[in-house]
C-alpha cells in the first residue's frame, strides 16, 4: 500500500479536508501575517468596536482559518479542542430539541463565530509561537486605553456615574466608572483577564519600554477595576492575582526542599488573607461593598439576582438534559414564562446556571471537562523551562478571575470578555512540550 494512503488514513476523517489546496511558502507567509494582524486588531479594539464591527472581524477570523486550513496539513486534535467539539455537538443537539429553535440557531451561530476566533488563534500559535507576545500587546493596548478613558470619568460630572448604584442598595451614591463599555460590571469583567496577562508580560518581556508599558497597564487596569466597585470584579481580581503569585512561587521553588515548597505558598496565602481582612474591616468603601455582598436579600441587587436564579432553576427543571438551546435570544424567549413579576432579566446572572439553562446537564459536564483539560495543560506547562510556562500561568490566572466573577454574573458572555477567554484557551491548547495531560 502506498505511504500516502497510510498517511491519509491516519488522519481523522473530521480533518481530511485540510491541506487539500497547494500553496507556496510565500502564500503561507502572507496568510500568517494576515491572521496575526487581524487578531491584533480584534484583540486591541475589543472595547471600542461596535457590535457590527466585532461581528465582521470574528466572521473574517473564521473564514481566514478555513482558507489557511485548506492550504496546510492538519495538526493533531488536543484535549481542549476535543472538549470544544463535544460542546459544539451538544449545542447542535440542544438547538435541534429547543422549544425555540430559530432563536437557538442564532446562539449556535454566535458560538460558531467564537470558535472561529479560537481556531485562528490556535492555528497561528501552534507553529508561530512568537506571535503570542504580539497578540498580548494588542490585548493590553485595548485595556490601557479603556482604563485611561474610565479614569478620566473621575473628573467628569458625578451624576451619571452615581446612577449606576441602585438607590435601594447599601452602596447607593457610590461613584462607579464604566469607561467606553458603558457598564461598570462589564468594564470590570473585560479588565479582569488583562491583569494577570499584564503581570506576566512584566516578567516575560525584555527591554525597558516593553516592561514600562506592561507595568503602566497593570497599575491602571487594577485601579480602574477597583473603581468600578463591581463586587464580582473585586473577587475575580483577587483570584486572578492570587493564582499568578502562587503559581510563580510553585514554579520558582521547584528545586527547594519539599517542606519549604509547601510552606512558602501557604505563608504567602495566609499573609494575603490577613491583608484582605484588614482592608475589609478598615477601609470604608470596601467594607460597604462586602457588607452588601453578605446581606442576602437585604440588598436590592442580591435580591434581584436571587429571584432570577429561582426562575432560571425552573427552566432547568423542565429542560434538564439539553436545555433550551444556546444564546441569549433563546433565553429571552423562554425566561418570561418563568420570571417573577417585575424581575425582567437578559440572562441567568450566573455562568454555570446559564450553561444549564442553555445546554442542560450534558453541557455543564462538557464545560467542566473543558475546564479540567485547560487546567491540566496549564499546570503541565509549569514543568517546562521555556517562556511557555509563564504564558500558561497567565492563562490559568485569567480563567480563574473570570470563573470567580462568573459565579454571580454572566458578563463573560459579552464578546469584550469572552474573546479574552478564547485567547487563553487557544494559548493553552497550542502549547507543546512535555505535557502531562494524559
């Protein structure tokens, strides 16, 4: 049997369409440059583009990935991509059995557009890892611009800023900045993954100018996140930066005696907890927000979310296995049948609950599998004595921050936030070397 037949049969049927077109090295180089520039524009302009502009760039990313894949041989499917394909398959099934299939189809198309962005980032980084720092620089540029625009609002009229605090809430009258995104919670969600990326860039990049850019971005995005007074944003900030510090300690102390490798992270964690307790009890703005967080139904914002959660749980009860179909259009079509009077909502205000509503228990299990694969890949990269290890730490920290905020909010599903998550996943899935994810 010819060798070409053996080679073709060793490739999964799902990928046999790749590499069908013959392309010269110069053409492939142009495709690489086009992909890199397109992604830099997309990541850098996330907070500034309109929905139409974002949709156009995302569609272009998917089409470019198709063209590039036709011109290059397929690569093995890693575990992260495998779980994403499973999630896509479940989303198709959920759309097919949805009580509102037309609305669910819109959500399915959105998911496909996000997967197109993920696929292009993955394909660019799998063979051209030097592009990661360039993509990261683009992402941080957008965060720096957003932070500057948001902080300038401190010198503007306070009436509009104060309108973001519920007058019936314990934090009534709080001045909350929102930058170019028009929503303080959304701004916090957008900046959260950028904080660990900026911290890692400060360690990874060389040259005074690059490190100064990373340092300024880290400081301004942290300050802007704090001044959004988003409770979920604050918790996500703590989680993200804590993961960065702990994983850097784990990596840098691998040659230390076992007892010190275990005691040092615990000591740093304890010092951090003590610092947080002092801040929560001594600083008035933080104490007020923490008090509203633990007030239960005594805070109007909490009460609203609790009522929405109960209504969303009713949807899950009636559609437990595959949900009502992906996307906010499907949610908006079904939620009014379950909502309590005067508690309109555009989402379930919890990422795990939203996944249950859209794709049921099967979808949530698949998402947990995806998270497990991503964490295992990131932790495996700690063993590598290469810059990939720092990138893996940044991605795990970014995912941690988004997860913590996502417990009580669904800001993650907005493209300004979600695309940063896809960037982190694509970075992890493209990492090579002595992976221990088996």
